[in-house]
C-alpha cells in the first residue's frame, strides 16, 4: 500500500492505471474518503468487500464524472432526477435509479437499482476523467473503513483503518480533510416522487426547490431499497456513544461550542456551526478511540437539513 501524499496529474494518472489493473485506490471526496475499484470488474469489487468486511448483498455507489453517465448506468431516468443532477452534481448526493445492463449484481447487491454520484472534489473528478481515458466507466467507492465503523475523513484515517488489509500495489490518495464530513444524501428516484433513503447535506427543502416535488423521508422504512449506511448500527467507534447526555469525568464530550465542557470531561469537538459539527464529527469519534475512552456523551444539534443527517449518523453509532 502506498500513500500518495501529494496528488499531481502524474500521481492521478498512476492511480487511474492502478484502477484499470484491478487495484484498490482510496479516494478523497467532499463527503468522506472512499475505497475505489473499477465498477465493472467483479474481481476488483470483490476485494472492496473483502477489505471492508462488508456483506456482499450491501450495494455500492458508482462514482462517475458527469451527468452524461446517467444513460450509461441507468435505464430509466425521470425528469426530476435529471433536475437534481443538474442542480447538485458535482456534490454530496447519490441518485438511486433503475439499473442498466452494465450495473451487475456485484455492484447492486442483487437489486434492480444502482446508486450514482458525481463527487465534488477536484482530485476525485480528475481521477474519474483520467480513468475514463483508459476506458473506465465508473469507480465503485464505499467509505474507506471497515464495515460498520466510523467513516474516514482524512487519508491518515484510511491508512490507520485499512492499511493492514490493503495490498502493496493499492494506493491511498491524500486530498486533505473532507469538507462536508458526512456521507451523501441518497435519493430514491424509482418512484413518481423522490424518496430520501439517507439524509445528508442535500436536504429535503433543496430537493423540493429543484424538482417542485416534496421528498419523502423513507430512511426509516424497513421495506426500502438497501443502500449504504442504512443498518440500525453503523458509523460506530469502539467507545460507547450516549446521546443527549452530559459527560461524566473521564468521558468524551461532543457539543456545540456554546455549551460548556462538564468538569473532568474530555472535549472531543466544539463546533460553532452545524456545518462544522458535521465536518468534525467522525474525527472526534475516532479521537475518542485513539485516547482509549470508554464512553462519549453527545449533545446533538437541533433543526432540519444537515442537523438531521448528523442525528441520523449519531443514532446509528449509538445503537
């Protein structure tokens, strides 16, 4: 495994070639770091599942370079999905659509749908375009962590989490800390109206503004399409996460900066805004584990939109 600490066009070309040859490449995106493989290679994608310890029926998101790839990977694309892609791609939004013939079972978890995203990170986009020059049509990239664990938002976190599982020819690209910090909003576009399967930075209000349609919150629906991060227990550190509680001495504490640290507690994050809360959350959870803390008390942010996404991740981490 090689860490590419400086990503130039030369190293991006090296990473694209590695993908073409069946290697894994950890990729920076604006949400979290992804563990990438050629989305059309069953062997390469199988290694993603192996490295992550991920159930094989848990589908992967295919990352593409532009809206033009919709017709390649999806059979039916409703007008509202096109509107969403035009307004919010590149960006932290995954569209779930009826799959085309190139989206095989090893990508979709055996389902008739496929998740697609155009990431808003210059290195990820440059890599996708370079990979296309070599004949690639998409990069499958779930979060670059062990299944169910806290997603990584830095290259160093990827190395700590997965370094022992990667081969010597696999690569980790360092693109700096992820700017959003929580995974993409997943929108089911297989119905007459959009359904949010996982909340994120693209909110229900933004979806309605783009499409004129009210987006249904479907992420508590047990009969929904299987998507990444939908299990009741997920995003979990080794430490026990306790929601809406005041930390005892020796316990970790996460809350907005306006809330004072309880006596004897170990402050893990003091965000001033909801945006900063999301950006710092996973690093704070990882910090608790690196310090050997047994418990983390978290005061959750209130409100809709991104705050709702943060509460979704924290609920699953505490399950």
